């Protein structure tokens, strides 16, 4: 049984709590990755629209504005109200995300629920953001005030659109900033729909604005903007570098970057490290079996375990990396080809006999490709796990606590999973070492990325001291 396709309700820019067309009058198509066909056209924002949205966000941030004078607890209540509205429209949001992104329905369900959880988590923070009183030298009264940074640009990727929406929407607004968001051009639909809930929840005019459009135009206009105070980006390392440079060339806006990853999962032979090779063949056989049995197809069909890739570019990139694996001497255990002639489907693919120098071992694939690599000692696996430019995450499977903790300490990664993989929660920070970016999302650390600290020192009357 499949799930019915959702209707698209909104396709415009959202500025000052109003829907509007792009100034240029241009639109761009958003495609269904399962069929390669167009879902609908969306208004295409670029620099002129970004200027308008930034100026709306700036006005909403002015001292004395409704947003700046609102009690922090009320800010929290608005975020909770927004999360309640997402909950009300959950079934629709899951379907819309599945249609637009192509992830199987259960993953989209998890994404929507996790996004709601993150917004609720940050709703609770809104009135608990405060500084310290500090006993400084001399006769002074000194304290710190934690303030919002100002106008925040939030640039989203296509991989987990609604999840990343929540991860950035929650903390930026809980801290009292105003926002201009740009969703990824491949997956704008859920972000645009959520704008209608911003209005319904009752956020003041200009607090949250959304400009769908392309990276080199709308995205770059945000990165280069002199009146944007902070930019939070999730996407490729390549674009992360461009954004960093744009910040340096404009107003040194604060930048947090969550970029690519190549996160190894280490599976130990608990009986004896020297016998690790013994489990290799068994592990490969099992992986091959699971991959070959995996149901690939329409993400709205409940039998489906794997949907399509997001677009033709990504689809071609993955197939090209698979070819490189074959050419460089890895053994293709199963998969390796496209599925069908419509949409962007790729067979679940497993490679064995992979060595560190191969592209499939070094580059982020972002597709259904498993590379299984042999190792012998703990020292070696730590060294080899770190032999990558990335440092987003890493995992280890073992019952031996000492091995788990030794690996955890040695590996250069923002997250280490022990006997689990890809676990997230709003309370725990997430981010990368090395070229996986910097700054953190989620948790208290994620909130502080949206805050400035002001130190206040007041001289006291010396005669009375
Ligand atoms: P991926 O390579 O994972 O597709 P990208 O890094 O290209 O992801 O895109 C992530 C987000 O960054 C998207 O919203 C995209 O539109 C935006 N983007 C792409 N290029 C730029 C740019 N030059 N400046 C700002 N944003 C950009």
C-alpha cells in the first residue's frame, strides 16, 4: 500500500509575514526525484529579494520592536506554539518531505518528529539564557549579558531539509535573533509551507523570512551581505569555503559550518584483535546479503527501504565514484548500477578489499555505497580513521569498554558513537573537527552559536567602598 501524494499549498517567498513573488518574476522547478518529473514551480529569489528580506529582519530586530521587547518566556511560548502546529500538520509535512526529498516515508517521519523535538527543546531555553556576575578587580560591579547576534541567515541542504530547518529555526529564534532562511533549491517545499505556520503561530512581522532560490545567487547574496550578522550553513565543504571567504570579504559575519563527512564505523572482533581478519569475510558476506535484499523504490510505498538520490547531479556523481572503486581495484560484492529508467535510483552497493588511497575510501559519497576496509590493530585503526580531511563522526562496535574508550579518545571526530550509529538528540551537540566545519548545532553549545556576550562594568563610588 502506498501513501497518497500531497498537494503543494505554497510556492512563494515569505517576507514580513506575507507571501510575495520574486522581484525578477523568475521561477524555478522543483523535481520529484522518484520520477525525474516536475512537482511544481517555485518563486526564485535572488539578491533583490534577499535585500528586502534582510531589511525586514533588520527592522524586526530594532531596539524597541515587538520582538525585542517581548518577554523571553513569550518567545519560548511562540516556539512551542509553532511546534504544536507542526505536530497538527505532521502527516502532511511527512508526505510533502517524502515527495520532495525522496527519503523513504519512515525516515521522513523521523525527520519531522526530530525537528519538532528540537524546536520544543529550544522553546524551553528561551527564558534561561543569561550571563554571570563577575568579581572583577577594583571597585566595580561587573556582569555579562547574553544577547542575540542580530540578523541570522540560515542556509539549508537537501539531505534532511525539515530536520535542519528545526535545528536552525529553534536556537536562532529562542536566542532572540531575526532570520532570513534559504532552503536548498532541490527541497524547498517543507520550509515554504512552514512559513504559513510562522504566521499562524503569531511571530511578529519580519522575525522570520524565507527566500527560496539558488546558491550562487540567493545564497551568495546572504553570505556577502553587510547587514547579515551571522550565517549558519549546512552543506558541502566546497561551498563552506566560499561562505567563509564571503564573510571575510564583507562584514566578518559570524559563520558556523556543518560540512561534509567520511565517518568510519569500526567493527571489532572482540575475541581477539589479531583475529580481526577472521570476521572480515563473514562481515562482507552479511553486508552483501542485506544489500541485495534491500527494497529500492517509491519512497511513499511502505515496503521501500531505500528511495532515489536527490537529483541527476548527485546520481551521476555516485555512479562515477562506483566506477572509480572498480577501476582502482576494489571488489564489487553487489549492486553498482542504476535501477530502472525513471528517477534517480541506485542499487545498494557493497565493496570489499577497499584500501585507504581509493577515492571511495576518501571522498564523501552520500549514496548507498558501503566500503569495507580491513585492519589489524587498534593503533592502526585510529591512525587510519584520522587519515581523512573530515572529522564529522565515527563509530565503534565492541563489547570491550577499554577498546571503545581508547578509540573514542584517539579519533578526531565531533561525535563518536559506541555500539550505535547515526543517533541524534536535541540535547547533544553535533559538529565537525577539521574540514567537516566548525561550531556546533544542538544542545547548549548550539544555542551559544546564536549569541553574543556583552560585558558590563560599572564603577562604584570609591568613598563608600
Ligand atoms: P551539496 O553539495 O550537498 O548539494 P551545497 O553545499 O551545494 O550542497 O548546497 C547546500 C546549500 O548551500 C544549498 O542551499 C545551496 O543552494 C547553497 N549554496 C550553494 N552554493 C552557494 C554559494 N555560493 N553561496 C551560498 N550558498 C550556496
